[in-house]
């Protein structure tokens, strides 16, 4: 540990005044203060008389020496040991009384933690907590509390700047052990290996069930024999609890909620609420971080320690027993410390199962070779005789409920010092790579097995003052992105050149010529019609004079001159670069002559360009919208006319260069043609238009990975997660990036966060549906049907939901992956929270039909395939089907396929195949088929489409499962599930029988009536189909997809809906 100096330095504590003091003998009592630190009395103040107002000016100064190198007080002692100030009243002497009598009024606690934050002095007012029977008022809101004004001073800071920046403070809070075995009694210490010595928690309090622990509640000092109960509480430090789902432990899933509610309310528990602190200097921080990376699980041991009562007259209250059998109920919890290595994470809190302590299992998980409880047990018992501080030690209370043959009575350990005084081996000696030879007797732990049977778990919190791995701030990430992709400046107003000036002049000449011709037709049109082309020169000259007269009289001539003036001025400035006055009249005349010749020549050029059709008016311009251009471009893509598609995409960019969606669409097209450089340029231009656009950031990150610019990719992905922390795709892509970098810890962090956000989104969707449609009650159980999430995706909480399928929407639904660009490629919203994705139906029956069609197409000529693909894309289904993404990887795949990032998709598909809730699904094979279609590998595409078509076996499996459920516990839902499976397998008779049974058990289920209507429609029974449909609508079917399927079948067969 790095220290400032080899010599000791005094730490001064000064008590200046006391306020609102009260004594046993009235207001004018005589009191003094005793200061204690680290079980040593620092000194007593002078005896001061309290004023009638309750104030006392002590001006008492004491000190202790900070000398870590000399084996004295070290930084770690300052972290977890406070200064105790005990206020004692001196009672007046009575007659024949030789010695003064004193009574303790209360205790105050001074936390020295500011000294570890770099402070050299601080002042505070600490409350004086009364001891039992004291006249001092306990703390109540609105009532003045007795307090002491204290100042702490050191000559110079105890920490160097390097220690302040590189060191850290570790806080471990043990809250409670819940659902302990019924045979359990108050237990002894619990330890966790931290730094170079274990941290012990003692004095656990056994409580019976009946009520939940209150929150917030104060954390307590891990020090025994504190006189005032209120002084046990650490100032401004509380246990606040929180939702189970936000914890980092093992019991944080929705299915654990009921058990935890029961355990924390009704079952027996042991509470500590203790916080222990540990200062880590910079080398210790590095060692701590390396230890977590090497071994993610850290053991937390729990045991019961017996103490033996000795006969009266002995010097000690307790003595140790024989080494054998002195520890019982030896258990261990495994705390996953890896989240502390996540960027920005400073705290982990959670519930952890307690397992029986077995040396082989502990070594396998934690690489710890032995238990300090077992190997240092004699030291623990000996230290039980030592008081926590040099205050009077209260009598230990022996439990009357436990009796043993040898009059051994067990209770929780009291008066044990801080484990820094216990001589134990360091953690280095426990981390050997040599396997431990385990005796068979140690592997048998029947008492520890009771933890598993009872479901015991501990709630633990580990907090650091600073994160081990700093998280980059959003401002830094934004700055990095801005450096890589500076924002596009607004388009400057460009001045037209000489060519533009001449062109404008031509346009004005043409406009004036049309106006003059229109005037001529107005005046002489009828005459021209009568005479035709036989007009002599005299008549034309006369008409010319009349036209000139009319133009001059009406003022149109001057209007034409004004109209032409601006164009002439631009020619003077842009063509001849004349912007200043002429020096002489001759120069002016010369320039006017030259200009006149040029203007007359250009006038003839413009008039010669004017065609007779112009006289009749310009034809209407056929304007194509940006959306039409996108459709034209997609059609060209399907027909593999990439040159024409490029023209359409570039036309969109020319029309609206500030529209980032146009850049994204063009970038996706460039990915399709494997032009990664141009795709990167497009995505970066889109990001330059809006540097907070999530999709642009993600696509820039994907291109950076494909082009092996890994540092830039991390910045893009991390910035996306900072801007939108709820984005599932952003977290998943960040995890995939860390996988490429072989950073397993951060990969796990990113995937965990993606899953958590997906879970939160699904739960929020359920709440929204319940609010809008009411909560669905299960008929046979009367409970709420809710879905839950496994480690990688969505699973169903009810058996029926597992068989629910999305309604078929024609041939376009299973192939929506193939026509995503037509449906939604322009829908990449700059302000959306998630990428807008088209999701296909997962009904295998529908997929089989559509896949068979595609198989036939791939067997034909390639031109026919392209034509069919275009037809399929251009004739989208009138119904839209959506489903909740099953895994974080499948949602990411949909996003990547939408932008043609096929090169990145295969890595994500591998995760989808291996994750527990993923696997080879219909959608999985359809994605594979699409990737091979894009590569023109039609044989592989056909193979995967056939595998997608074979997913019908799931319904066969579901049918068998529901048959067994109907035999064991028949209900409306089990028969409904069987009916759905049979209907999807086209077994209409069996489906009708099962649905009839479901209807008999509950004829108010709208879903049963809907499937009965479908069966009757397929069987051609019109009257029954209409009756079933009537009850479906009367009972207000909530499943919109099923209702859409019902309407589609009705339209197909031509009956079933009386409103047709």
C-alpha cells in the first residue's frame, strides 16, 4: 500500500460545544466527554457545567496517530471505524459517599470517511444518541435533539493525488438471510473474501415471519457493544431495497417473485443490516479487478458458531469447545462479481442461494482451497471474549430455547473485533492452482443441505466509490462521433455563373415572345383564321404597327422591359464582370454597343429554340414523388437492373439531399451490391445530418466492423446505447462487437442489458394490453395469465399461449422478409425507439404453403423467379401481422436484413441457433433462405425453404402434449389448445371434437367460438359458421390476428359473416 510518509501523523478531534443537553439531576448538570477510537480511549474532557439553555462549551481536543508503516492506524481503519464520543454526567456526592457517581447520557459517532476523500479538515454536528434510561430525548421530527459540534483536523491530507485518483472504497452490506431452515437458531459470523483478509458480519438476529423488513432502514456499524442503540446506525446510509427484476442476483426473475414475497414476509429470517468498508489503494484496486476477471464467483460463507457457558467465578463468560463439531450449518453462497467490471457499474445488489459448503465445489467455482471458518475457528472463538470498544460490556443473553446434552448453549457471537486483528492467511495462499485433496468426510454436509431444502438465500450489496471500469460520458462519445463525422453545414447560396445568366436571359426572351404572340392572337386571331396563310406584307406591317401601338398604350411594353432588365443586369455582372461605373462616356458607348450586339444574337438563339408547341403552352410535367422513385428503385433491384436502381436512388438524393432516409435507403442498396465503401459514405452522410439518429449510428458501426475499423465501431455502438438505453438492437450489436474483440465480460454485459430491455418492453406491452382490454383470467386456476422471459427471449406463462399462432395473411406474410424493402424501407424513423421492422407470421402451416410455392419457383427459370418475386413484393397483403420478437438476436437479424447487411447476419444467426430460447425456427430458415437468394444460390435457398416448411411437426408435438394434459387435468384451455393444434394440422373432425369439449366447459370463451367458426367454414356448414361467428363477436374477441384470419377465410369461402 502506498503511504505518504514513514512517520506517524496526528489526527486531531476537537469537541467544541454541546447543544440541548439534559441531565439526570436537572438542567444544570455536570458532564464530561470520553473519546474512543479503535478500542482505545483517546482521553476525557474536563467536567463542564451545562447551562440552563442546555449548552456546554467543552473545547476538548484529543488525537490519535496515523502510522500505517509502523503497524498502527492505517487507512483501512479510518474507513470502517468511527470515533465514539460518550457523554457522561457526574452526579452530586451524597452523604458518606467517597467516590463520585457517574451516569452515561448518550453516545455520538463521528465518521472519518472524509479523510479518505482527500480532505485535511472538516466540521460536523453529530447527534447525541441516548442510552436506555437517559433523560435525553430520542430523535423525533420537530423536536430538538442533543448534539455535539466536532472538528477533525490533520496537518496535511492523508492521501496523495495518486491515491485519490487510483484508490477506491469498497462497501459490503449484508442485509439478511431469508427462508432459513426451521431448525435454525441465531447464527454466528458470515464472511466474504475481500482484499487480503475476510470481512466478518456478526450478531445476526433471528426473527420469525409475519412482516416485511421496513425500507428505508439504516445501515449499522459492524462493531459490537455500542452503548446507545441509535449510535449503531451509520449516518446518512440506508437500505432502500428495490424491484427484484433490477437486482443482479439469482432470484430476479418473474417466476421468483411469489417465493420471495412469501420468504420475506412469512418465513423465518436472520437480519444483520451491517455495512463494512474497506479502503483499496491503487495496487489493491488492480489486484481486485484481476481477481474478479480470473474468478467471477466469490464465496460468502455462513455458519453457526457455538459458545459454551462456564461456571460462575471464572474470568470469562464463554470458552471455546473442542475443535471438532464447533461449526454447524456450514453453507456458502456464490456471488457473481463480474458486473463490477461492466463500464460505469459501481454497485451490485441481489439475492443469492445458499448451498452446503463442499470443498470440491467451492474450489471448482472460486479456486479457494479451504474455509477460514474451519481452519481458524479457534481464533474466532478466542476473539469472542474481546469487547468491541472500551466501554462497559453488557451481559450476554443466553438462549433458553436450545438445550444440549453437555449444557452447551448457542447464541450469536458478541464482542468479536474487526477481522483485521485476526491472524489469517492472505487470499494469495487460497488461490493456488494445485487441486485440494479432499477428505471424504468433508464432502458430507447434511446440515448444509437444509439450506437447499428450505430455499435459503442471502441479500447482499457490494458498492464501490468509483467504478472499476469508467464509462465514457455521452459528451465524450458525441465529441468522438463529431470528430469522425462532422455535421454537414447548411447549403450555401451559390451565385449563378455566366452560363446561368445567359440561360435566364433566354428564358425571359421566350416568356416575352409567348406573351407577345398571345397578344397578337387576341387582336388578329379571327382575321388570321379567315385569310389563312395568305397575308401580304402590307397587312403584316399594318398589324405590326397596331400591335406596337397597343403594347405602348397599355403599358405592356414597359412591363416587358422591366421583366427583361434583371436578366440583362445579371449578364452585365456575370458575363462581362462589370460592377463599377465607367470612367468615360466613350467607354460606356462602346460597351453598350458590344452588349447590344450580344443581346440581339442571344435573342435570335432563344427565338430559334422556341418551337411551335410552345405557343400552345407547355405540356404538363409528370412529377414523380420520392415514394414512387423508391418503388421504382426497388422494382429495378428485383429485376437485377442495378444501374437503373442507382439512377432512381440518386434522383431522390438530388431532390432532397437533406433527407437522411434517402441516404439510408441508398446505403442499404450499396450493401446489396457489396459496395461497402459507398455504403459507409451514405450512412455517414445520414449521420452527419442528425448525429443523434440511432439507426445511422448502428449502421455506421456495422460498416466499421465489416471494414475492420474496430475502434470507430465501438464508439458508434456505445454512443447509440447512451442516446437510447432501451434499444435492444443497439445493445445486441454492441455485444456482438465485444465478442469479436474476445471481451467476454463486456459481451455478457451487453447481452444481459439487451435481454433486460426486451423483457421490460414485453412486460410494458402486457400492462398496456391489460389496461385496454382487461386482465384475462384463467378459468381453471383463476389466476392471471402472464408471459415471462427466459435468459434469452420470450416464453409463455400459460400452456395455451405456447400454441397461439399469428393469423395467415396470404402469400405475402411468410415472405415478408423477402419484401421488407417494399413494405417499410422508407419507414426508418429518425425519432423511433426501435428500428421499424416487418415481422412475418410464424404459422408453420402458412409457411409450408408459401414455401412450397417458392420451391416450385426456384425450380423454374431464373427469370420466372425474378418476375414472381417482383409480383409478390408489389402485391402486399391487406392484413398486417406482428409478433413479439422471440430473442434479442432475431430482432437484430430483422434489422440487419432490412438493410441488406448479409455479411453480418450469419454471426447473429449462430447466436440465434445456440441460445436456449432460439434454435432452428421457421423464421430462422427463412432468413437463411433469403441470404442465399441474395447470393443467387438457389439450391441452398430451396433447401432451407424446405426445412422451414417442415416446421409443422411442432403442431404434432403440441397435439400430443395437449392430449396428455386433457387426460390429467381437462379444462377449457387444455381442450382449446388441442383443438388449435388439430385445426392447424387440418384435422377438422378432431379439432371440432376438442373445441366442443372446451365449449362445454366454458361457453364464454371467445377464442373457442372463433376456432369453431373456422372449422365450420372449412367444413362448409354455413348456418353453424354464422352462429359461431355471432358469439365470437358478441363475446368481443381480443385477438385481432385471429379475427383477421377469420375474416379472410369468410371472404375466401363466401359466407359466414351475415353482414356481407
